[in-house]
C-alpha cells in the first residue's frame, strides 16, 4: 500500500534525514500537506520561492533557524533551477550536514529529480503520490455535490486515475458544465489530450472491428485477465510475428473487449540528447502508466528500443534495465503487450519465463482467418459480395489496404490488388527465418499449443497478380 506524503515525511524526519527531495507536480498541495503535518506535530516551517529573493540567502538563512530540539522545515519550491551554482551547492551541502545537529530540514519541491553529484548522497528522494480513489471521490463530491450511482461513480473515478488533483477538478468541472452530471467520457477525453503533451503515451479507447484469426491468443488473454478472482494477477504477453499481421490491432481490441483503456508507449519518442534524459523520461512515463491502472499497455516494436548497439552511449542497455526492472516489480493491475518483428535483436533475458504469461508467434493468417478479415473490411468500406482477388499469404494489413485503395481509387477489389505487394514476397527470407526460430519456442496465436512450422514442399508463391476471368484494367 502506498504511503501518504505525511506518513513518509514523518518517518524520515524522525530518522533525521536533513535533505529531502520531493518529486511532485503539485507543489501547492504538497505544501498544504506539509503544513498540516507541522500543525499536528507542532513543528516550525517556512517556505521559499523565487519571488522571495536570492536563492543563496534562502539556504544560508536556514543556519540560524534550528534549535536542536524542535524540527525546523525549510521548503524550497522549484529549487532544482538554481543548482547549477557551485555557491548554492556548497551552501546546501553545509546546511544538510549541520541540519542533523540543529534538526533543520531542507525540503526541495520539484517536478523532476536533478540532484548535482555533490549532493546525491545527502538527499533522499520522496515521491508525492497522485490522488487515490478516495481522494478523487472527495474531489468529485466537492465539484458535483452529489455523486451518480455506484457503477457510474466507479467508472468516473477509474477515468480520473493518474490525474493530478487540479486535472481531476478541471475534468469533473468540464463534465458538469457539458452534461450537468459526472460522466466518464469527458474525463477520458481530457486525459487523452493531456497525455499527448508527453509525446510518449497515447490513450486508445475506441471500438475497432472484430479481428480475424488469433483465436488461441484471444482466449488465453481473456482467461488470464479474468484470473484475478483466483488471487493471481496477469502479467501480459509477448507477440512475435510478421509485420502487418495484427499484433497492434489485437492490443487495442483487447483493451476494448475487457473494458480497459489501452495505453500505447512509444519509447522512441522518449529519446533525448542529454545523458540520462531518456531513462528519466521512461521512468516518468512508467509512473504515469502505473497510476492509470487497470489498463492494457502496449509497447510496440520493442526490439527497436532495446536492441543493444555500441554507438548509442549505452542508452539502449539502460532502457532495457529500466524495462526489465519495471516488468518484474510492477504491482499495479497492468496487462503488458510487447510486440516485436525481429527476435534476433531481443536479448534472451527479455523473453525468459515469468517475464510474461506467454510468448506467442503471430503467423500470416490462414484461409479461414483471411475470409474473416475480408468480411470485416468489405463491410467497413462497402464492398459486400464483391469478388475478391487471390490473397495467398496476405496479411490483415494488406487486405485492409486493398479495400481502402479500392474505395479511394473507385475500382474493384481485384483492380486495387494490383497496387498491393504482399510482405510475404518482399521479406520472404526474414519470414522463413522468423518461422523457423518460433517453431517449438512460442505458443501459436491461431490455435492451441506450441507453434510448429511445416515448410511448404511445393507451391507457387502469389506475386500479387490476380487470376480472374478477365485481366484487370490498369489503375492510374
């Protein structure tokens, strides 16, 4: 259970940690909580921000504040902005050391942890937790006055999970203005807009058509996510397979079918130019994900983010370490779906047992699955009962592309197929290699059991040329 900021500070101050760094996006709320603690304990407190003068004097003035008995708390707001000065760093070093005797505590409030190396061992970092369900419920009551029935209240609070107090207040107020009642949809919409600011997280809650194929994978994930009633919590799955075979669409569809939002984490968008910047951004994104549980988390093409190369300054290896630690240690109700197209770039420790509930191979869809996919997109693009082109070894993405192009170019499906080059033709060697590796190592996404690859002994590969009665007209 996550401790409150008051509980954490009480323990650290009792143990005389004289340098405390509180990571928070809500400095005003953190100050209110510290003030509450000081009133309850009869401690002394003073706060500083840049509007009150010189940052160096804010530190040096703390020297005469303590008396060695009653704790004296000096709260420095956004002080990370001033730690490039060696004079300020040295003053803080002296004050934190002497504060153990005078019982004077320097408390920095900042949205990031940027501690100079000279002070790293003198500060202890405290995380200011985001509001829990009880606190969100209290905020909702203050805004709405009266809460809706229990199921709707639960959905509203789940939608607000991961928001700061100010963000929740704004979302609840917007719902009251637009609908005269608390509803989850305005909250979800506002949250999606806020996540776009981070550039690394995307929230997906829309309905997508039923997927063709992947029957075993769908059954497995649905049963794993319902296992909470047995006291076990699902970890997630690793999906290895051919590009365009529906791995990403499956993650989005799963979230919708189990009534959870799907969060898409783009690790590539986190890449920064400064040392440690990428890892810090990743840890921040993972904290946001944790705060939004329960949800489905998709990390797409994970091998591109953690492939070990020698020319990235060790960034990929540190990202790998952060992800592995998070996958092992996360306690929130998160179902993680990692997708990969190239297993050779994944280190073995990423796919070991108990990292995921299962590792599945997603092969090119068979005839029955392709027929299901055709039906989905024919209905979506208005081509019911149309003649289909030859689709040997096509992926779901290629079937969709054919239907979309037929609509765009105002031609038949057979004519549109002349503009589709299947990945089975362009990447035949890599697909064969992928299948051989997965055989006996991965579960089959389409049917129960372990995937077994049986190479075709004969047969001519479809080159995207249709064999209809009449040759298709050229598409300009």
